[in-house]
DNA sequence: CACCCTACCTGGGCGC
DNA sequence: TGCGCCCAGGTAGGGT
C-alpha cells in the first residue's frame, strides 16, 4: 500500500500522537514481522522503558528514534499504525502492540503480514540492512541527479522497473512511478540505456511534483490506506493514469492503457507516452 | 554481476 | 451460494 506520500502522512500524524511516550511493554502476535534481533524476546526486552523521541522517514521506511535504539519499520502492502486506549478492543490483524506508560497503545496492523521491523542500535541503522542500499528520495536536498542518471543509463532494464528499484531512487512505488512517467511523457517500457539526459531531468522533476502534490493531499487511497488518525488520502482524485485504464487521458483524450510490466500492473497513455 | 520470478499473506471481485 | 481464479500502494532471495 504505502509509498512515500502515504508513509510521510503516517509519520506526520503519528508524531502528534506518540512523541515523548515511554514504552512499558510490547506484545508480538506474529513474530515473523520482527526481523532483528533474531530473538523476539530480545526485541521486547530492549524496547522496555525506552522513550520515542522522534519519527523520521527514509524512502518508505519509518524510523522511530528511541533512547538507545532505532526501530526501522516498513509497512509493505497493508501495514498501518494506530494509537488506542489500552482498554479498547484489539481489532483483527493486529500483530504488534507497544504499551505506553500513560495507558495508551501504539498498535501495528497488517492484513497481509508483509511488514517488517528491525530494532537496531542508534547510529548503526544506515550501515546495515535494510537501509544500507537505500537511495535518496527525490525530495531530499542531497538527491544526486548525476548518480540517478548513471544508474538509469547503464541499465538494460525498462524504466518502470528501474524507478521501482529503491537502490536507484527511494520512495516511488507502483502508483507514483506510473504517474511520474506520465508527467515526464515517457513510455514505461523504455530501456534505461536509451533514456536521454533531458529525459532524466524530466523524470526527476515529474517525481518531485507528483510526490509533493500527493503529500499535500495526504496520500492516495485506492483500497485500504488510512493515516494514523484513520483518515483516507485524497490524491486518487488527481491520478492521471494509475487505475484510470479505459478512461480518456486528461491531456489528449486517448484511452489509458493497462499492461503488465515485470508482473506489475502498469498504466500509461499511448499518445502522450510513445515508445 | 544483472536481472527476473516466486514467495510471503489475506481478502475482494468476478465468472461459472 | 460457493468455488476457483486473478488481482492488490512491496521487496528479499533464489535461480538463470
């Protein structure tokens, strides 16, 4: 489910709800979500008495800054966070509960159980999995256009696939890659090696505009996404191609197509994005 | 080394 | 109704 705009919206809403709170205890109902440390008991023990000082985002990851550790959390397709009174009923698909000393809970819910959590010593998180190979996202000030260009132009893969690769550019997923390529007027099957310097700049600018607008709208809700206050996003009203197949293009009125690219549904306008 | 495909899960929608 | 497919905001990791 969540790409950069949804994760950023979750971060902004969650920060209002949990900063300064101290973890009393932790319950884990689906241990596979906990990737590090190996032993879930260690995970639980380490977290006790630690306070949440900040929540950062790197690409699609949320980073909870604690006293001694950083909790690196990825929501994958359907992960969500919500804050509840400890007495409230635990809804289905709740897999991890962080109980705070003030009687509230931070609860992680994930229908498909794909999400991951890594608890790592403060300061080590960018040197090891899963963050070590993560590229910058296009909204970061130190995003390197040169590095981006080299990674695209040395690849024989198609541009759709390249842009989904989080070691090339962070934060884009299936919705925002399709939207970015539409704005940049580039066909999703274009080989990286044949993307021009000018097109690389267009892709970067299109990604910035798309991601900024989507953050502004609180993300995109297609099926199930809500932020940490239970609110849906609004960017689905502004989608040009994603889930718009068989509808007229907003630019030229031609019919939006849907194809499969490396197993992912891919949407584009055949007139605006010629091969 | 680069890249593709499958597995990981559950639930909704559709055709029969 | 019910069953069996296909599909879904993602990404490790195994195989080619």
